[in-house]
C-alpha cells in the first residue's frame, strides 16, 4: 500500500562516468538509512523552470518514489510502499 510522504530527504548517489547516469544508493528518512538495492524505473518531467527526475527504487523490503528537483537541488520522498498491493 502506498503512503504519500512529500518530505525533503537526503540521498547519496553514484554518478556514472561513461553513461552520465545518476543512481541513488542510500536514502536518509526519519533518522534511518535505507540502502537502495535496485532502481525499477526512472523518468523526468518539467514543472515550471524545474526539471524533476523521478526514481522508483527499493531496499528489498519497501519501495520509494524519489524526486530530484534539478533547479532547486533538493530530493523529495514522494511516497513509500510496503510492497503490498492494496
């Protein structure tokens, strides 16, 4: 079941030299670190002057929707799921 969060979070990322891709590998939310084991998909869209990069990621237990606002240089945890389909 998905729960909307919409809170700013800290995200550690890996930048790939050859492909110029970004991969989140750790999220800090509610004073807890979640190590990302997989990126399921990503896409981007424009919102005003901002380009928002959206990543659907998992730590193997929960799913997170992370949003990176490239104009304001901030990460938002959009929503989280416990993996159950409700």
